[in-house]
C-alpha cells in the first residue's frame, strides 16, 4: 500500500487538475488516501445517496421496490438517460427507476426518486451513514472518503439484505459509461461503479471484483474525483490510477489493457 500511495501521487502530479483518491482494502482494512477529505463537485456520483436511501427504506419495509412512480412534468431533466423521452404519466417501478438512475445515469429518474423520497430524507440518510461532508442536492458536492462510505454501505448485506446489495451492485455493473476505472482492466474483472461528469468535475467510484490466485473472489474499493482538468485529461488520470491499483492488488508487473479505449471488451 505504501508503494501504491507513492504511485498514485506520481500519477496525480503528472496530470493537469486536482485529484482526490481513496483506495480501500476490505481484507486488511488498510487505505491509501490522496486529498480524500477535500470537497469536489459530485456530478452524477451524487445519485448514490438516493440509491442508498431507497434500498435502505425497502430493507426496513417502509417501501416496496415494485411500487410505481410516474413522470411529472417537473421531473424532466436533459442529459443522460431515456426517461426524458417518455411522456408525462409514464410509469416505472421504483426498482426500474433506480436501475436507470445508476446504470444509465438517467437524470429524469434521479429527479423522480428525489421527489418520491424527499430531499430531507435523502440528506438525513447520507448524514446517518457518516457521509457528513456531502452536500446532497444544493450544492451537489462530496469527498472521496464520503463516497467510499456510500460504496461500503451498498456492498454490505447488513445495511440492506444480501439480495438488495447484490441488486445495487448489479445495477452499477456494465453501465452506459465504461471509459474510466474499468477501461484498463481485464475484461473478466467486474467493476460496480458510478461515474460523474459536470463542468470541470469528473470522477468514478466503484468496487473492483477480481480473482485471487487460488480462485477466490476478492475486491477492493477505488474512488477518484477530479476538478480543473479537461474530461480527456481526467479520464487518462483515472485509467492510470485504476491500472496502478489493480497491479498493486494482483501483484502484476507489466500489464496491458484488455479492453478497448472506450472500456468495451476486445
């Protein structure tokens, strides 16, 4: 981890912009941190609090994920996602809405869940899990360490259930944008993650599942947030950091990408 710390600092220094990084090894409990408590624009990574709030409420029996939510005129948001092209009154289940929000980063789905759950409820849930440096809605900001807390809650069956945790991680896998953390990794490595892009704020945060030499599934957490760089520059930095982290955990020396530049499998 000490060597990885030095490597990540070197990568950050080699790229334009300001970077916040945290790597967490759940096996040892050790972390590598670079500006991990600094505040960054969250962009669409800010959708994770809504996801956590929804599934925690479902685990507590307060809502049913098969209940429906319909688009209201005020829900429409431009940008990513398919729901902006659906008519007023179009109905989806809460489960489907959450899937679209994280898998396709659907902005209209986010607005629908934000309205359904309520800003105060989501803000309170974010605070309760310990992510107290995060501004959920206005401003939409967070820190690498807060995002790590969110990912750990999503990954923990004790926070929701085994099935719900798995469902959230599945929704965050093979997303509409696979050009950052997942891009330099082997195609058989699973990455459950959420990207964010807005203005000069770019990030990616996820759980990387890989196979140990004995065949056991292992995982680590990686959060990279950036500000002040172009998207291309920030993307290159995230790829370099992801590659370095993967090599550190798998003890690989020279490793070449097994995905296409856009993150797809060869």
